[in-house]
């Protein structure tokens, strides 16, 4: 079996700001361990040779050897003579770090439980299923009844759409992968927000794209650095630009109408395909109404805009139903490429989604109440326990992008595991190890769960802040 290898340069990029005022080898081992835990380094990957990594990081070979030894002790690496050091996950009971009693509280997933309407609609969908059993069940484009329901939803949002402009996929993730495979060739440039949804940049990178990051921040009400975005498009002429214009994951920012128009203008000037991921677009809390889809801002422009939607965030992740809205020739092109990936979306899930879509406003009202309660709990608990942290204004979406004031997010995440909390560090949302000052905190959990999570962070924080990562100017003294 072939083993993938990670170069010293690639690992250095993933590590980001890993150094701490504690023992250097332990800090390095901790960061590699986090990369394995959150999937940025796959299990079974061969790590760089000790000499190569030491040279790249400007530390001694002894430091790297000690870090690898620590990973082996923790069960996150194996070393075989002649094969180097490979990552692994610890066997049950092997972990050397204290583990909390009971099941951990999982804050790594920003997703809601099923709405109250789902169970009854699932039974009704099952009763509809016999009408489809006489066919093969392979459905590469999507059931007509579902594509009609999706098209109606776009109509309600002010975008005329017919069913032939819809391709149903297995979740939004498959839609992103399918778009990347269809419209990117190796070496193409692709615009990506920074920070962004991790599996989006992974899909674009896997398709061979050279990623061009454009900042999105909570430090400004504008969110997007539009001059930087326009400059990046005009400078690099990217084949594709992936954006999340509503309740961007993880920052929660929303593009203004003016920003949407500027994006379309810039993309049209270079023939760039704009891919707008609208997965969280309708998860409003305070916003009076959902903006028109990005396609509606194209007007007479020749910019191509493709929309991605999903039932996973508004309805339930277990449905695994997503879709792409584009012009008919594009849908036909996507369907051809899809044949090499799979043969369609499960029928029962499509029937259930088609039944839920007409009730979406009712479901969203239920979601709004849950998100408002969760937001209040997160904001109040963090303000009380961490007054120096900055929690941005949250108008919708599923999470808060919290500035914790020090570049220790990865260390905090590792320390919190020992207190029963699984949560995602800021660098998971960057393409270059950045965002160590940020932590994504989901807001859709119950007040009781939020209190438990903040308790765990409060227990972990004193140990982490004592090992605070120095500013870049001071890193030389640590080596």
C-alpha cells in the first residue's frame, strides 16, 4: 500500500504559529497532534525526515526527534526503520493525556438537530416511495418533484428558476467537489475567502487549483476587503471564485448589495465563474429578510454565477441533500462529470426534502428561536468568563468567530479536550496556518451545553495562556 508523504515545506505551512514559551519539542508535537486530530494531516502520512524539518523550522534535529518521540508516546505516530515516521490515531486506552469522564461535548459541528416536522414528513415520504420502486433508482440529476420545489424556493427569493436549472447532489460538499472537478484544471487560480469553510478549500486544492486568499474579517462591519478581492480577480484572472455571501462560515459576515455588485463586476471583467455557497443563507436571527441570490445581481453582466444550496443546515444534516442552481448548459456539463463520481442522490431523502421545502418558513422560524437562545447563551457566558475576548455581532448563521486575544487557539483546543470539550481551532479555517487568535464557537447548542463548554474553556485557559505564543518578532529567541 502506498503511503503519502508530507514535505518539510508543506508541514511548515500547516503548522503556522506553533512555537510557545514552553518546551519547543512539546509545542511542535502538540501542533502536529492537532493537525492529525482535525484531519489536516491524514492518518498514515509519512512526516518529513528529522533533518529536513529541523532545517525548515530552524530548530535542532534533536528537537524534531524529541517531538516525534512524544507523538509516538501519545499514540499519534509510528516509526519503522527505513520507512520514517508515520501519523496514526491512538488505540483505545492508549492516549497519554488525561481524558474526561463520560462522552465529550462536541462543539466541532456547527449544525442543528432535526426540526420537529421531520419525523412525520419522513413517514409520509416513505409512503410515497412505492411509486418509485418500479424504476432503477439511479437518479443522476434529481427527482422532478424535488427540483420543482427547489426552483419554487428560488422564485420566492426573487430569482426566476425552472427545474432544468437544478442538479440535486449528495449534500453541498459533493456540489463543491463536482464544481471544482468540472471547472478547474491543474494550475488554475481560484479565489477563496480567508478564513473559509475548510472542506471548500480542500476540494479546490484537490482539483489542482492554486488558491488566492482574500480577507474576510469581523473587525470591520464591511467584512470583505473588497479592494483586495477586486485586485486579486483582476491580477490573477482566476477560473473560479468561491464565496459564501450570507453568514459566511466561520466569520458570520454578510455581503451588502454594493459588495455583491462589485464582485460580479470584477468577475465579469476576467471571465471568472463565481460560486456562491448559500448553505447558511436563510439562517437569519435578526436580519429582516434574506437578500436576493447573488445571480440576481448579475443583471446584464456576462459574469457566470453558480449557486450551491443544501438541506443540511436549515433542515437536517442527516438528509445529505444539496443542489446546484445554474444555467441549463452548465447543469448538463455538471451531470456528465458527475457520472464519474456517483450515480445519483438517494430517492427517499429526495422525497423527504421535497416535502420539507414547502414548510421551510415554518422550520426557519423554529430555527430562529433556537439560534437566538444559543447566541444569547454564548455571548453572555463568554462575556462573563472571558471579558477580554471579542465576540462579534451575530445576525445569523451557526457560529461566532471569537477573537481570544492571543495566538493560542490550537493550544486551547488541545487543552480543552482534557476537560471534555471538542472544539475547532481557528487555523482549521485558514489555508496557511493563520487565525491562531480565533476560535469558532457554535451558537446552536442549548444554554446548558454552552455553559459546560465555557466551563471547559475556563479550566483550560490558565494553562494555555501561561504558554502564550510570542509575537513573530520574538520567535528567533525561541529557536
